[in-house]
C-alpha cells in the first residue's frame, strides 16, 4: 500500500481488507471519523496530523492513528476505519457499524462505494459533534500539560476541523517516493494482468547490464543493506572483479533500487544513493523500452 498516494490503493498490505471486514458482525453502532492538525506537535518542516474514530452514542475512542505522510489521503482514511473495525482497543468491540459519519471531503469519494459494499451506510456532512468534542478534549489536555498559561481558542479549533485539507507540498522525499512507485510498477509490468487484460511488458527473466562507476558500486555494496545479503553481494563483487558491467535480473535491480532509496544514512549520503538509484532506473527504462522514471523536479 502507498499511503501517500491520493488515489485509493487496496490489497493484502492494506488494513482495509473487505474480505476480512465482511466477517465482522454488523451492529447498530455509528462511527464518526476524520483527521485533525495537532499544531502543538507540528513544526515548520512537518505538520502533525492525527486520525480518530469515535463511537457516536457513548463517545468511545475506537482508533487513533498518526498520518505518516501528511496531509491525510483516502488511504489514511481506509487504514483508520479498517483499524477501528478490526482492531479497536477492546476485542469485543470488533464490528461493522451501521452508519459511518464523515465530513463531506472530495478526498473520500473513492472509498465510499467500498464502505457501502460492506453493508455500511455513509452519511456525509459538515458536523461531527462527538469527533469535534474529542479533539477539543485532546487539545485541552495537551495544553494543560505543556502550556497551561496559554489560552485555548476552542472556536478556532472547531473552525479548523471543518476546513479543507491543505495541498501537499512537494519535497525531496516526494521525488524518492515517486521513484519507488515507478520501480514497483516496473516490476509488476513484467507479468500479465488478467484483471486489466494487459500482457507482460517484458520478459521477467531477462537481465540488464548497467554501468556504474567504482565509487557508485562501492556505495551500493557498503552503504545499503545489500552489504548484508548472502547471495547478491558476492555476485556483484565477482562482476566487479571481472571488470564488467553489473548484469542482473530485473527483479534484483528492483531490490537494489529499493535498498538505495531506503538506506539510513546521513543526508548527503542519501542524496548520492538516490542519484545512483535514478541512474539505474533510467538504464532499465531504456533497456526495457518503457516509460522513464518521473523527474525529481516536475514542472
């Protein structure tokens, strides 16, 4: 699942699996769900958004989630509701509610049909009284602990809750996420899709030779988790010793790109590794005659 994606992505890696949720008992409960910006924990570089699901009759908290890639997307809502139904704080509260109340936001449209397929009624509106009350209490408790001298503008909080979500600001992280998404789609394209009726774009068993400089090869072998692999690293080292271009199956190149993009290194090192990953991706796109990876700075 790609939580930063603005389009709904469901599947085995999602917390919202209709096959599993359909097995839960359908009750008369009503949920209220939405997201809010916690300004107290936000910084200039990153906003802190939280998702919350409240049971409407008694005000019980059923799910509370951080938004990993703010602002919230429809995938965050799917995860939030999936957790509220299947993994509430108390096991006996596992259920499909009769009604889910959501704010009328354009981001949610793709998920509505899936909720209705589960036998749930969806009510869209501007007011979520239980949710808003819970957020105000959250803010009051946090303010009392961290800034008791600072007055809390309750009306401003309630007004903010009804505001549209801000547009997501593009950062260098987005360029990396775009490359990861391209790699994932590239790997899937090697296999036919019965659902889409499309043939494989290339032979998944084919290999591609990519020329990397000695410094780039050393970075791959020492600054990513490729260094800990028992089969891939020795093969790469053997190719280097033979002074030949690295020639790997496409799925292993995907593994290398994921390792380069996910390395936990200092910022300047990560920048170098992502540059290598982009170079590999461009070589793959040329060899496979497929779309090139997205530009890191789209206009």
